[in-house]
């Protein structure tokens, strides 16, 4: 017998970093929430896997991100507490250093955020960098900006904690049940999966690399970028790269070319290029095999600046960025449907913001303006 579809205040499609965060924020506000994912997150098929993600307060990409990242720090700590995890189990402060030429985009960007928001930072020349971290070998003309609040988030554990928190607050989470389509329905939205249809007052589209397809109309200029993460065994042991002696570090190692490394938490030093990956229209087409040339390219780039990181490769995995043309987020209501919220906060730097993105999404779903400025993430800029 066909009954009325199950009805919720809000349905979240995609339960990775941002969908799970949105489910937490919505459920915390007392709303009835259903969430759907095509897999069982945390999994290794989207954008949120690979053990660690960098968080930094001195935001090179634009000072407008600073209020949002500060809120994210608070919310990660709150999640550690509410989920019964100890301090440092989701977010570990290691300090962070950005290294490059004084006139590079990265260095100018972090300095601008520091100045505009009065944030602490320390400028170091190449000798001072080597003196403090003998594992780093910057070129003579390079400088470093040290962010004492830089650190690392444990990605899969963060997603797990958000899903647990959402479920504890009453969200109904459906794994291995992809959303096939949605449609406006009276004042709300209907969502269709292989198991049936569901009704809601609003829907949040948070399907990461699959969001372009899920949004469908308008066709958004979101592209999927293949990114390889490689864990190197430090030559001569991991001591110098451990989290107590090594901050997370980003290098503009050549003009406009970026790479990052995260400390060794016992399983090697994770390194990767930031951007520079192959671009695709669809996540299904991304080559998931790590090639020898992927590892070799990274090894070549780090050999001069991190000579002690020349050990063997312990493992490697492919991940995906979902890029907008200007590399800022997309966080807005659908232009044709005010109760459809599109959450696409990636371009390779969105993880750290997850709980703050979740709050912004919950505000948008309620027709409210978030407490931090998200006007830079509007959809109109992406529509020709
Ligand atoms: C290698 C790498 C390094 C990065 N480093 C950093 C970093 O240091 N710091 C930082 O802040 N950010 C970083 N990022 C970016 C950050 O990880 C992403 O911004 C973030 O993970 C995006 O989360 P998401 O929820 O949008 O996507 P995902 O976590 O991929 O979630 C999308 C979910 O949607 C599901 N889905 C897909 N289709 C459907 C459907 N039809 N119905 C239901 N569910 C569906 C998928 O199964 C998936 O679980 C990095 C990304 C990569 C790839």
C-alpha cells in the first residue's frame, strides 16, 4: 500500500564533511532531519579521506575566511566535548608555517589576513626557518610566516563524530541510499531514492564532487580535480617530523605552485600538491590509480626543500577537489528554488570549515543571514 512519503523539516543529500556538519547544525536546532549518502561515510571515495586535514587561522586565500575559520575552531572543540572525545582527538594544534618568496601569493595572503584581523604571526627568514626546523631547507630568498594556531584535523574521525552527533540528536541517517533526484513540491521538496520518496520543507545538496549532477539545473561550472596524497617515511626516522617538533607546512616552492606536508602521527609524513591535478567533468571519470609518476613528481618537488623526507613511500591514495573557477566556495540557495541549499565548500580548502559551513547552511535553510559574511560564496557569480 502506498502511504504518504516520510516527511522531515530538512533532508541532507550527501553526508561527507559538510553534509554531516549540516545535519548536526540542523538537528541541534530541533529540526527533524533525514540524511542520505550513496556510501557509508567516512569512506575513501569522495574528498574527505586521507587521515589529516590542515587548519590555519592566517588565511592566505582571503581575509574574509577568517571569521568563519575562527568559528570553526570553536565548533570543533565543542564537538570534541559533546562527542565524548578528548581534546586533540579531532583537532590538534601543531602550529603551521607557510613558506615562499616574500612576494608570493601565499606569503602576501597570510600577511593580509593577519593585518586585517589583528592575528598573531611571526615572520622568519630562511636562516631562522632552518634554525627552528632543521628538517626544512628553504631557498635563500624564501621567508616563512608562522601561525601559532595552525594545526591538523583528523578527517575521518571528524566525519564520524559529526555523524554520531547528528544521530544522537535525532537525525535519521540512510547510508548506501543515493538521492536519485529531487523536485519542488508545493512549498517544499520531494526527494527520490531507490527505496522510496521523502518529503521535506527544504533540501541541502552536499554531495561533494557529485553536486553538479545533483543540482542539475543550472549547470554549475564545478570541476573535479584529481589529487594524490602520498605518505613518505622520513629518512633516518620520524623524530624531526613528529607533531611535537614539526608544524604543518605549506610551500610555494615555485611561483604559483604549492605543496603541503602534515606531521608524522606514526604512519609517515603526508604530502601532496595543492592543485596542479588533472581536471574532470565527472567524478566517475577520475583515474583512481596512483601512478609512479605521481609519487616521483612529488619526490622531485620536495627533494630540495625537505631533503630528509626522501624515504620510501608508505602508501598513497587519490582524492578529489571540487573546484569553482575562482576557488572560493559555493554556499547559497538555489536561484530558482529558495528551499534548496547548495553546499559546495571545497576547491581544496573546505574541510576545516565544516562545522561553520553546517551552521551557515542551517541559517540559509531558516531564511536567516549567517553571522559571518558568506556573500563571496554566492551562486550568481558562477552563472555566466
Ligand atoms: C587531497 C585533499 C587534501 C585536502 N586538504 C585540505 C586541508 O588540508 N584543509 C582543508 O580545509 N581542506 C582540505 N581539502 C578539502 C576538503 O577535504 C573538502 O573541502 C571537503 O572534504 C569536502 O567535503 P564535502 O562534504 O563537500 O565532500 P565529501 O566529503 O566527498 O562528501 C560528499 C558525499 O556525498 C555523497 N554522495 C554523492 N552523491 C550522492 C547522492 N546522489 N546522494 C547522496 N549522497 C551522495 C558521497 O558518497 C560523499 O560521502 C582537501 C581535499 C583533498 C581531496
